[in-house]
């Protein structure tokens, strides 16, 4: 006989309920529980992408926009119902009814005042799970041919009220205090052996629907498991368990086969997205074993989490939390003065903000706030600064990343961890903390540097070890078809399709850059689809080859120049070009360049107030752009960061108020504001966030017409990186643009247009082994491509002659230049290579030939163009 102690709570995430294949796997898993004589409570998330659409719906204000989003939500569910052959009248009517209710809730939200709008937002956000659970209820019952009961989650879970949490958090990021309830366990037992409910949803004491925050379905499942004292909690997602790093970014990440509750909690809390940090506490308190596996590959195993005794200290994971906010409080008054921390932390307590990390000195206290586990609004940060400023100097730095080395007894592993410190060279470290629980060592850095840093630390601390202790197989070993990430990376590249042509060009010309005009045009087309951008100016310093410039001109783009010589080059190459298509952004140029630019009637940007104060007569009566330093640079190396204290670019944002008054007195008209924070950025909100900072300065410039968001659009250099989502970039900028009147938005990309269009071809000259290292010499080096030596740039390196052969050798690829820095790639895994093999260095179309030299009197690679 089945008793109530044999319940398994199985949570299935959004990707697990979004396709026929994944749902078939889900049903097979549910059937397997039944065959093991276990009852199963299925907790489901919304279909992938639906929660994002519902979030957009909460911010939609135009009737047409609401209709479009509701249509997209309806289409997603109709498509799934069609694929599952579930288009019956009852389900169709249910879907229509939910769509009507959704529109009605949006109407109520638009009319609601601040205190009540959160009620309607929570009701809207809960619709995703209600829709998915209805569809899955029908499909599971149909497939298993037995009774399956659907029960509303809000009938079982009640949120906890707290006077020290904001109303927004209590409705949109709610928490429940759950204990074993024999009455509710009995009621659930009476429903049947297969029950389905929604994740993410609960209700409060006045019967309003509340939601548990993004990713809250994991927590819902843990609450249910505790409530009925389940024998097991299974979290089914899109990866087979927890890994030593994000396996979608680091393919050498190892599966963590077993973890103690505390270790798993620490890995989840420090950024592992496979498991929500809140879900482990209730499971641990009730001593319920947790399993994390993949719906798509249940046979690949996963991670078991329980009360394990760790015999030997071991580093388990390198994890990261993005969008961390760092707050620094500084005053001499705290030195040997009791009570400062009480006063400071009382501010956070009253505003309902949980502090994550703390670092203290005699005159400074620095803390971090984590957006992963709490929603932090701009209003809350403004209030924090306002309240703290009463007794200390406050600075707030957003968009940081907390990179954590996680493992049991981490203090005893410092000798191992110290080997990874070299990865921090040329990086600014804002905070270093060692957790009191002896489970993590955390570094706070700028967010854009995190991906490369994690890769380097993981290589040193985890990748070199085999299967030992909790470390299982690597992602590549588990999914053998993906054992060579470069094959997938190269699959759709133009240069692989032109492989034989490129080998022939290398044989005929020696070291050479080859540019594909088709690829240039493809990138130009992508940028043309950014409807929120009014004008694009190509940064010609990236690659000034005339054939490429002609493609840019034919596409209708403008040109961004950084010297008067580049301006004159464009004017000579395109006689009669409208000067308004040229944007001149010099940096520490002499007076003559500014005068010449004004004479040529091109757009002119000043990134320093020196010319305005010392040569005012040059600019009197002119219309200008000002380049603003927003205070935070981004990029993989400090040499590509173009904002912040150590960057030579831009006018400090805190000096604009006074400068604007002086400009008005000098009869100078500021029509544009510009910022550019760095290169190689892959986060889609960078440009809208910087644009918002510039928009805040509009009050100082009544004739402002243009906001120039700069460039820095990143490309994928490694197979593990995620491509920049231009659609999201466009959407984010569009939202900002809609809030402003009569402002044009400009963009000035360079590398994004040309990097992938160019490759550097070179041939193997010699090979050498030395003290365990292997060197592969080629016939050009930093005289042709200086980026790796100058700022540690990574370029994919491929042996064209042996592409697809098994990679068995680790080489450092070096050129013939008499410098130790003449390395094009370090520790690259390639097929065994031989003298004369053609080596391709990808993504070299930007800052390659334009930065080349004849150092050592060696001629740099020539430039060739193909269609």
C-alpha cells in the first residue's frame, strides 16, 4: 500500500515543458515514479519565454503593444497545444478566457496607484504557470491513461508577511514559512497518486495571489516537499545537475555528483542558475534528499544533495553573480567610535535590503547587495544613498560581478587558490572576502571581466584535475558529440566555407589578411535592423581598407574618425560626401585639428574641457558634442576600457553642471552627448544604461538633439560565449527612446562590423619542445597582429590543413619577432601540426593591419579582399 510518506515532489522547469520532446521525457519520468510505487507531485514552471513576455506586459502602456504581447503569449501556447494534438474545445475556451482575463488585469494595472499596482503585477506574472499546468494536466492524463489531479498552488502555500520588506517584494518576491502539515498532507494524499500544481505561485493572508520571484518554482517545490514531508525532491532542468562552472560557458566544467546541503546552497547563492538559492533551506531543515537532473538526458545522471560528510577539503565550483551593487561608506568618524555599523545597517534593514558581503577598515565599510535573491529598485538605492549621506560619504557602483571559489574548508586551500591570482593581473579588484562559514572566497570585479576571469580560474583550480571526490565527468565527456567546441564554433563561418581558397591564397602570398565583403555586408544588415538607432557611424580606426569603407558608404552609414587625417581620408575617398556623415571624436589632439574639423563642417566631439577654457574663440557659435565619462569602464582588459578613473577619455559626469553654465556664457551650442565605455561587450543592457545616464544630463543642455551611445558591441571569440542579442539591445534602447522627446540615438561600432570578416593567414615555420612546453612557430607575429601582446586579446586559432582532425597537442603559437610577448595564442589545443601548415587566426578584421608595424624590419601581412 502507498502511504503519504512515499511522495516525490518533481519540479520541471520552463525548458522541460516547452516542447513535445521534453514533455514526453517528463511524462516518462513521472511514469517511472509510479512504477517505483511512489506518489508524485508535479510542480511546473511557465513555458520558456512566457515569464519574460508577462514581465513586458507589466510595463506595456500602449494598447497596440498590449495586444501584440498577449498575441505572442497566446501563440506560444497554441503552438504547443497543436504539437501535442490537444486542440479540444475545453482547452481552447480555457485559453481564450485566460487571455481575456490577462487583458483585464493589464487594464487594472494601468489604472492602479503605486500601492496597489503590485497586486495586479503579481496576478499577471502568475498566468504563465496557470496556462502551462492546464496544458500539461491534459497531456499527462492522456498519455498515462489514469486520473491526474490539477490543484492550484495558492490553495497550499501562504506567504509570510514582513514589515521590513517592501510591498513590491511581498507581492513579487514573496517568501513562505513552511513546516510539515499533517492535515494538508492527508488532503493531498486523498487527491490521488499523480497530482500537478504550479510553481512560483502562493497567496497571502488576505487571499491575494503573490509570486516567489523569478526562478521561484524551485522554491515552491521545496515548500511542497516540506509541507507533505516528501521522501525526495527532484529538480528537473535542462542540464544534468550542478557543475563546477556554467557548462554552457565552460565546456571543461565538471559534473558535481554529490554535495552537502551547505555546499550546494553556497554554489546556488553565489550564482549557479540551475538551482534557486532559496530552495535548499526548507529541504535541509526537513532533511529531504534533493536530486538535480536533466529532463532532456535523465540517463546522464546529476547531482545528489544531502547531509554528506566531506573527508578531504576540495574546491567544487567557480561561480558568479552578475548585477551586484557595491556600496562604499567612508568617514573618519567611524574610527574607534562604537555604533557606526548599527546606524548604517539600520538603513538597509528599514529599506528591506539584505546585505551580502561586508568589508571593513578603520575609515571605510563596503558592502554588496545581491540582485539574484532580491529585487533592488533605483528608488531604493536613491534612498540608501540619501539616508547614509547623513553620516558618511557614500559611493555606489552598479553592474559588478562577484566571482566565488566555493568548497568545503576553503581556508585550508589557500595554497591552491593562490595559483589563480595571476588571473587578476590588469584587473581592478573592488573587494575580497572570505566567508565566515569557510565555504567561499569571493572577488568583486567589474561585470564585463567576469567571463574571462572565470575561465582562467577554472583552468587553474579545477580543469587540470580528473574525476576525484565530488568532481565527475566534464560536460564534454558527458556529451561526447560536443567534445570539440571549435567544430561547432566554426560551422557557420565564412572562412570554413572558403577553406581551400584561403589555403591557396596563403601559399601564393605568404602572411596575409583576407577580408570577406559578404561578411561585412551581413554585419551592416544586422545593424540596419536596429530600429531604435537613427544613425550608425562606422569607427574607421578598426579597419580603414578602402573596399570595406565603400561597403559602409553604400549601406548609408556614416564614419567616425579620431584624427583629422582619417577625416581627410574619407573626404578624399568619397568626394562630395555630406559632412554630416562624418563624426570627429579626437582625444588630446592639437588645436589645429579642431579648427580644421570646424572648417570642414563635420560633427565635432570634445572629450575634455581644456579646449573650451583655453581656446574658447575656436568654438564660439559652434554646435558640439561632449563626450562624457560615466565613471565605469567595460572590456576584457584595462587597455580597452574607455571610461573610469584610469581612462584618458571623457569629461567627468560630475563636472557637467558647472561646465554647462560656462558653455552658455561662451555662446557654444551643445547638441549631442556621447559616451563609450569599452570594447567587446556582450551584455544587451549596456547601451541603454549608458544612454539613461546621458539622458539625465539633458536638463543642462536645452538644445540637445542627439545621444551617441558609442560602440563596443562584442562578438563571440570563444565557443563558450553567448552571442550579443541585438534584438534585446534594440528593445532596451527603444524603451529609453520612448521616454524622451525629439532625441536621436546614434551608434558608432567598429570591431562588430569588421572583426569576423577578416582572418590572418600564416604558415608554420618550426616546432620546439622546451621543459614540457610546446611552441608552434609561424611566419608573422606581433608585427602583423599586436592585440594578443598589447592587451591579452583572444583569437581562435585553427590549422586549416588539418581542420577536423583529432586535437592532441597543446601549443603556444609564436611569431618570429624578437620579443617575449610575441605570442598569438597560449596553450591552444590543436591537431599535431607540421612545417608548412596554414594557420588561420580568426576575428582579425579589426585592429589588425591598422595597428601593424615593420618592427625588426619585418614586413607585416598584406591585405587581400574576397567577395
